[in-house]
């Protein structure tokens, strides 16, 4: 048995909005071939991907993250729009974005979490944080070398424009979750390992 766990820290999207995101996936799937749509719930906003974490480090990671979020009060976000990484003309990841009055809070919270896990020797990706919820990933060509089967080039620019006014409504952010991610043939499965609750206004002196 492995003595590590593939781990990430995220904000979970509420069940009611998970349903709306699943419907959006169904609509997009009717127009896009060659995309592997994420079916593992909950949908989530990843704040930090830690990779393989030693079991002996899980408690220190949780403690450090707990300490980092104590000064943050709950806030609100909205899911809206459609986008793609690295760009709609050559997509590898298809996502919905986030907006609302809590965006600045989210950016500060992510930075605090990244610093917290780095303190316990799990530094995160140095790329700028771009808050999003992943909907699907474009499948890689099958085969190897000259036997590789190239799929037609995918361009989702039209769909990004079409869904620019799509939204799933607001949701509150009052905690973050440490998840394990287990890879399988049907995709990953997630299990919560710990929760870090944001301070109430009373606790934070607000």
C-alpha cells in the first residue's frame, strides 16, 4: 500500500450548482467531440495542487492551512461564462469562470493557502492563479509516432462567445477542503480529508 496520497486543496461547489454545471456539460457535449468531461463530484475551485503527500505530512498540512484561513471571513462568488486553456482556438481545458464581490477575497485566500503549504514543504505551481471550475479536458491523440491518430483541430471560440452570458448563480464560500484524488479508468474520484472553516465575522472581529 502506498504511503502517500495524491492531494489538492479546493473550494467545493454546492450541490445545487453541481446540477447546473452538469447540464452545461451535457449541452457542450452535444457540440464538441473529443472532450473528456469531468464526472467526479463535487465540481470545485482548486486553490493548490500538492501532488503526492506523505501520510505523515497530512496533519501538518491541515494545521498550516487552518492557521492561514483564520483571518478570512466568508464571502460570495458567482459561476459564469465559458473559457479554455491555453486559449479557445487551441483548447486543452474547458472551464467556467468566477466573478462577484468575493473575487479579491478569493485571490488573497489562494495566496495564503499557497504560502501555508509551502511552509510545510509542499510548494505549489508558480503560475498565476486563474480561478475557474474545470468542465472537461480535450483528449490527446491516440497511438504513438507515425501511428498517432490526430483528431480534427478543436476551436471553441464560437461556444465561448455563445456562453459568455451563461451563469449558475452565486454561492457562499465559508470553508475550504483538503481532498484526496484517486485515479482510475473512469477518471479520478475525490474524498475529503479535512476541512478548514473561514472565520465568522464575530470571530474575525468584524
